[in-house]
C-alpha cells in the first residue's frame, strides 16, 4: 500500500479519538499514515517499531516533528496507558505486543479497519476481493468496468492506493473496488462490504497464519455482513464453503463463477461468450450475454475466471451488461502478468514473473499447450510435486534458476522424467540471459517459453518486477 497524502482535517464534532492513547505498530506504508490520521484527530499516538535503521530513524523524525512519540528497536512491549492498538497488516498475530494487548482487553485494528471506521455517513460502498492469486487483476478489471458504467471509482487497498487516502480524501466516490490480503482481513473485524469475492484458496502465508484453516478463516472474513452478493469460485469448493459459513445480511445471495456453462445464480462461459445467469429475470431460463472471451486480455483460463468474478461484483452493484464488455475491453493488465514479450523464430516468449507461488504458476502453465518452462527462486516452503504432475504433459523442457531450483528438479524427475531439464547453477546478472538462451535451444516452432517461476525472486532479484524486466531484456537480445 502507498502511504500517499492523507488529509489532516478533523470532521466537525469528531471526538472518538480525542485524548485516546493509541499505539501504532510499525512504520512504513501503512503505519505512518495511520499515525498521522489518528494524531490529527486528537489521539495521543505512540508508534513502536522493531527496526532501528537509518530509514526508520528518518521516518521517526518526520512523525516526531508532528508531536507523535516513536519508539524504535522495541516492537514487543505495550506502552503504558494504551487504549487501542492499530497495526501494520504484516505484523504476525502471535507477537508479544498483541498478546499483551489481548490480555489487557484492548481492540487491535489494522489500517483497513481504521479506514472502515473513519468513513463518513455518505461513504462509498466497498466491492471487495481476496484470494490467493488474481486479486490485483480482478480489482483492476472491476474498476475498469465500474468506470465504463460512468461511476466514480478507484482500485484501492492492497493494490497500492491507501484506503485511508480513499475514504478521507476530498474526492467523492460512488463505489470502491477494494483488494484485501489475508493479513488485512485478519485485523479488520467490523468490515462489512456491499459484495465480496474469494477467487481461490491455496496454501500461502502459512508461516504467518499458522495453518491452512486459519488462513482460510481470515480470507472468509471478507463475506461477513455482505449485503448483496457473496461471489465464489465454483471450481474451488473451499470458497463456497466460506460463503456457507458467513453471517450475511438477509437477502444476500451466493453467486458462483465458472469456466463452464453456468447454472442459475452463476456467471460462466457458453461458446466463447461470458454470460450472466445470476442478475437476470427468471435466471432458471434466461441468460444475459456480457462479453466475449476475446474481450479479456490475455484470454488465459485463470484470467477469464478473474473477469467473471469482476463482472459478478459489478453486476451485483447494478452495472449494465455493456459496461462489463467495455470495461474488459479497456483493461490492460499490469506488467509481468502473462505479458507477451515477443515472437522469435516462431516461438512465443511470455513473462509471468508475478507467478511467485505454485498456484499462480499452475494457472499460467495451463494457458499454453507446449511450454519450455523457466522456473525457480525462493520456494518459501512450497513443494512442487502437484504442480509438476498437473503440468507435465505440457512441458517441452525446463530451465531452472535460483536458490531452491533443486526442489523443482526433483519434482520433475519424479513426475516428468522424460522432460529435458537444464539446471543453471549461477546467480549473476547474466543468469537470466543464459536461461533464455537455453530455453531457446529447447524450444521448437509453436512453443511458448514461459517465465512462471513458482517462487519468490529475492535470491537473485530485488523483486518480481526486476526478474521480469531481466527476462524481457534477454528476449530482446535474442530478437536482435
């Protein structure tokens, strides 16, 4: 999330935080704006932070100049007199600070909870999206559809635009498209969206949540109190189970999305057409055409699923079919998400560096028929047997890079022993060019060389963006 510029004006008569002792856990992109907002509303704010490096000291000086107390190097001890804790979303629930807060009977909010509570009486409703993969793309698609309907909206939340900016800024929105991570949902107990979607569930961040059950439970919080629609993935039963367990408002409906033919109260695909059998009259007999599969960019299966989820939320808000089509046509995905880089000698080169876990890589691999796969990096505790077993028939070859490439090599040996594998034991700046050259050697006309690492990038690159940039640059060198 970006810290942005948060308004410091206090609404007339606003006194909820006046004189209240609030501890903000963590500096950074969410802690700093939260501290400023609370201070501007009369709270007595103390910021605590584990780190005490040059960057933290610089941020602390900025806050101290406003009269905010900052305590560096000790994020474990609850300051005396604390009446409320507001935390950065990444702080783990088992930290001693939170144990002390719970023992003292204090509420613990995240920045999303703070934004929700600070909304004005005429605040824009939230259409909220979570899931292990596809959140950002779906929220951006949703915002594009809402804009095509003439609505004032923004894509906010875990997507880079602070929710505090959105709810406290001067611009008035009709509706917000909100991306929420499992971390953010964990710390947002009173959030109640207009409608929400869980796109999928796969093991991720289990070190933070402690178990898959806890991870799913936090994702499911997005459905609590929904007013109109709980959107779930028909192909992922766990998402439907979360809908069944949710306590929603009377009349709220369960709406499924599927890549197959939709049943009543579902959106799906019929002969290349995205259709709605949920928000139509007599949904048992009728369907409404929304868009063509060709309107979705790129038209990979998991991206079509993203488009259906976005369309379901937009339709729940009353958006007409034409706006769904126009919004999808207008949408351009972010870089490094199944981005076609070039064709060289009849071979397509595709950058999906954003596929940083096995679930995302599986979706990416499913989009192509014959693949030379560039994979590897930091596994973050993941295993690769299921991914390789499901994708083996599509693999022409594999080129492995990164610290944990041996895990993928071993899975390939078990489940795809006939696939030729190049194991690159190097992490220098020329490693990606070498990987692309080896992939070119393995590929034949009609193949796709796909960077879908299934791993994080930080062993070799600053982030997945830099990894994707290195891939694209290497492909351009091939073309030259």
